[in-house]
């Protein structure tokens, strides 16, 4: 894509489409092309420790990033798919540096004047999407940790709102 003239490629992903509780969190990220991020991959394929380390590395070195939570109340109003798309579009629009191309993990975004390409399993194939995956997952997990403090009987710190055998 760089050889085709694209310079600011934003990756977009989300975390939280499957849980029973909590927000969906979308993130967009433009990564520097001249820097390696060893171990960067789909956030679901990483340990918590690795995600946390990469999260810090990404926010310190990204050209631009944006993280947008969409509340459970909005999800209940417009459904999880639409809430996810809304969050992903907002994350792109909220970037401090405008992208010239947007790559998403499987979900097509509408309403942009720049090219948008959905890539199936993009969080495992494209670094900027993987970076967005890490930003979204760590941010959502941290939010669920805060919910655990406010609502300790629910066990959000352990299951992050996802269904378990205990449920």
C-alpha cells in the first residue's frame, strides 16, 4: 500500500462485541512505517502482560490513535453491530492526523471520502489493525476493571463481561 502512495494508513478494530455486559470499544491507529513492534498480533492471541506492554509501546510511538467506548445503553438502543460501526467511524474521525486509507478488521465502514478496506482476520494480518485491536482490548479490559470496583459482586475483573460457566 505504501508503494501505491498511501502514507497515513489507519487500522481499525474493536473489542467487546460478544460479552453479556459492558461497552464495545473501538480504536483506530496510524503506525509509523519505520519502527518494529515485536509480537504485535491479534489481541486475543496475546497474554495480558504482552498486550499491556504493547499498549504502552503503541500509544507512545503511534503517529495517531483514538479510542472510543460505546456504552451498553447505546448498544441496547441501536444493536451491537451498529454500535460497533458507530464507534469505529468515530475512532477514525477522532484521529489527530487524518488518514489517507482506512483498513478495518472485517467490518466495512461507510461515509468516508477516503478509501476504506475491510480485511477478514485483519487483526492477524496487518500491523495497524493489530495495534488498534490491542488498544481496544486493553482499554475495554481496564474499563471492566473499573466496573468491578463499582460492582464487586459481578466479577467483572475476572470475566470482563463475557459469559462463563458460572453465569
